């Protein structure tokens, strides 16, 4: 009997061993399939290409800083704009210069802050994995400090430092400029809802970024955000109509998108249903449902559609969420338009696959589209949604991520010109960037007019504007690296915020927080 029992136990052991082995094999197969369906990368692994590009991209914020610089690491930059705001007894010395000039335009600068905040909130862990989170937060705070000071009372907001007509007649370094720095403001008599609402969005989003690390500062930002939203909503009017001089530079096509965008961020920051009700009630008027468009400094609708879709992914039982259906459906239409093989794919692309909408600052739209696609892909993954239906075809989150990578890769040199449009990245990038500070030697003491010899110089810029994303190629994918080619070769600060968002999303495989709070 003892022998038979031993034999039976042996058989049982073999049987159990086979079952365990089969289970292990099935688990491995399932895991591999799961990874194949959701990502091309091993979870948590850092992609060196994107992390290196992100480290470079982050530097452009330092290059664009105005004010008394702290821990300055840019050898050819120094203090500048120290008296900005003095004619109104305000300290507006901080903030970021807009592009290759020395203007501080509040409308696009606020978009920079909102997008940078969104990037930190969604991809702060990815930034932290390559030791860039603190840098991103510091750059953000430099901008929001400016906006706090630019809002001295509930219904008064200073939205611009400098006169672009005067500024653009000069070619000099910010450290040596001596011209008068005029101020432009909005108030109840001269409203500008789109600018006030965009700055409200920036303040609300930034309040979430600093909520844990600096609760007092976060509360200050949120207070300003609420006041500015009320100011924008209760005194509706376009700054482009009320201040016609701005039309030549950052003309607004309407303020409805900024009101929805600001209310969306305020809901995320407060969970106050008042803001959710606002986007639900005003969606039909301002949301442009069913009509996909392009995310930019002027058009916040695609960003709003995606941001509010976030709630439908992660807060299924949210009271009032039925009013978000139009936003979700339009966000899906935006995504379907981006995937190249979708039946509803946009035709607005180059032969090389780059989204192309405008010859001025052409790269803004592909980079912003890639950023939104990464976000939506991660929302789907985190919430367990495996497919996106585009007409009669289904697509996976990995299809959106593949699209996002294609736009990033084109930007970084996978294009007919073999040109990296991110200055400082790769072996070939623009050397004649339309940027005053980069084009003039750091020790040159030049005035307004005598600096033009560097604009017209045939020598490459003496200073490398690391992290600058230039305007980009024409539709035929050609690019002229010339300093006076501002259409293609001028960088902008808001482009950098979008680049940081896109690259951060690709540094590692990622998932989304279900709530920012």
C-alpha cells in the first residue's frame, strides 16, 4: 500500500506540475498580447531619444525669461525688463518673452502656462523620472508670478508689456533694451474675455500643480482664477474688438472657447458643480460639437473636448455628466481625424505624414495634435477602453500613440530635410534662428538700431537657442534656414509648452491619474 500511495502522489505531482506550467505559459502569452495591444515599449522603460529631446526642450523657458534671473544657466542671458510695469506701479518684470522679440503677450503666454500645467499634471512622474519635474514647475511659477502681479484687482488685468510696433523696429538684446515699455490692460470698460479666461485657466491648472508642494501659493492662484473667470464671463467682449491694435499679432477669433476651457479647469481644480453646469449649458453655443478643429493658442476647443472627456472616462457616475456627451463625441472625432488609416482621417498633412495646417508656425498643430492623441490614448488605457470607433473601423490606444510618435519623430529629424526642428537636438538643426538674443554675442552692448547687422549677418548665430522649436517646413516639406525667415525659423514659447507635453508623454509608457485633486 505504501508503494501504491507513493506512486499516486508522484502522479499527482506531475499532473499539478503540468497544470502550473500551462497556467504560466498562458499568463506569459496573455501578458505579451496585452503589451502588444497597448504599447510598443516595455512598461516603465525610458526612451532615451525622447528624454534627451525633453531635456533640451525645457531649456528654452530659461532662455525666454525676463526679470532678475535666479540660478541662471544660460551664459548669454542676464537680467532684463526689471522696470516692466513701473508706469502702473506694478512689478511685471517676470514672465516670458513671446518669441524672437522682447514682447510679453499675455494671451499666448497664458496658453503656455495652461499647457505646461496640464503636462505636469498628466506626466509629472515621467518628468521626474528624468529629473525635470522641478525645472518644469519652476518655469511655470516664473510665469504665474507674472500673472498674479498683472491682476491687481478683480476687474483689472494687464495683458501686454511692450509696444510691438516699437519693439519690432529694434534688433537688440533684452539686457540692453532701453525703450519705453508701454502697458496694455483690460477692465470693465475695455473687456477682453478671451485673455481673462485663458489666464483664469492657467491659474486654475497651476493651482493643482502646486496644491501639495505649496498650498498657500496654490490658494492664491485659485483665488485669482475664480475672479478672472467671473470678470471674463460677466463682462463679455473680445479684446481684438476692443483693442484693435492686437489684431496684427495675436488676433482672437472669439472668446467662447476660452470660457469653456477656463470653466473646465476650474471644475477640475475645485469640483464645484457650478463650473460643470457652465460647460454643460454653454456647450451648444460655444462648443462647436461635431466639428473637429486644431488646438492652438487661439483655439482651445480641442483641448476642452479632451479635458472634459477625461471626466467621462474616470467619473462614470458624475452628476451632470450627461451634458458632457457632445464634448466626448467631438473629442473622438478629433482623434479619428488624426489616425492616418481612419476613414475620417484629415487630409491636412504633408506627404511625410506631418499634420500641416498653416505656413506660419506650421509645427504648432502637429505637436499639439500629438499631445492630445497621447493624452486620449492614456485615458483609454487607464480606464480599460480597448477601442475607438471611427465610422466602421475600430482603432486601439496604440494607434493614437503611434500617431503621436510620428509627429514627434518628424519634428526630431525623421523628415525629407533630415532636419531636427528642435534646436540643439540631433546632428542637424537650424543655425540661423530668428531670435535676437541668440543672434547677438553675449558681450555686445548694442542699441535698438545697430543690432541689425547681426540680423543680416551671414554667420550662424553665436548662441544656440537650445530647446527652441522653430516654425517648421512648408507643405512641400522644404525649409529655409535663414534668420530673416521668421515664417519658418522663429520659435515661440507656447510651442515649447506643447513640445514638453508631447515629449513627456513619450518618455515612458504611461497611465493617467483618475483625478488631479
